[in-house]
C-alpha cells in the first residue's frame, strides 16, 4: 500500500495523472471517500494521464451513472454509483460487458459492488486530515494492480 498526502487539488490531479500515464490495458479502480474528498479531481488528472482529450470536462456522473471517454486505443469509463438503488441495476447499465482489456473502469461510490463480490485491481481511499489535506491510500489486489503500484514513482 502507498499512502500519500495531497495538500491541494492540483496535487491530487497530478497523482491521478501519474497513475493514468502508466496504464496500457483494461483495469478496474475503486475510489472511496466522502463527498468533497477529491475523487473526481483525481479522475480529471487520471484522464489527462490516459490521454483523454482536454475538450472533455470531467464531472461526477451522478445522474447518468456512467460517462465514457476515448483514451488512446482504450475507453475510460467513469462511474458514480451513489444513486444506484441496488446491485441489480448494474445489469441495466451493462456493467458486466465493460470488464475487458480495452476498458479502464474507475468507480466513485463503489460500495454497492460488494454485494456482487466484485474485486477491483486497485482501491484508492481519500480521507481528510485535521488540516483539510487529503490522505490518499492506494492498494492493489492481484498481479496487474500490484505491478502498477510498485512501478509508481509517487
Ligand atoms: N488536496 C485536495 N485534493 C482534492 N481536492 C481538494 C484538495 N484540496 C481542496 N480540494 C477541493 O475539494 C473539492 C473536491 O471535490 P471532488 O474532487 O469533486 O470530490 P469528490 O468527487 O470526492 O466528491 C474540490 O472543490 C477541490 O478543489
Ligand atoms: Mg465526485
């Protein structure tokens, strides 16, 4: 596990960008943390690192649940499951079909996926410290996630 302190939104953006720039195939990433903790800011940087065009302005897909962006030869799928009522609704958004080596899936409010025992390659937790900085902990399960994190110079 890597634990980092971010003292500004641009630092959180940069951490996301660094991770994004190391990704060359499909992967699933969970972003946990309270409202305002920096999850969407992280995704904005992550998208830049992946090569998503700056013509897209990335916001939390709270109402549409999923937004997709072309990223080099891959597709970035940004999900926000805050409003999802049950894991059954995942079927309606075609979640299962997204999991392949061309989709990079990054999920805000992923907790509901616990009900279908979904395993992410990388889990990232955002917490506030007493000075309102963000403490970002990155952990991996499985080989692809572990390799990625150990190669991160953060
Ligand atoms: N260190 C930091 N990291 C991320 N965001 C920060 C930081 N410090 C202040 N902020 C501000 O906090 C807010 C984070 O919002 P956002 O990324 O949308 O959070 P979330 O998606 O977790 O609800 C933004 O307004 C951002 O400018
Ligand atoms: Mg958000």
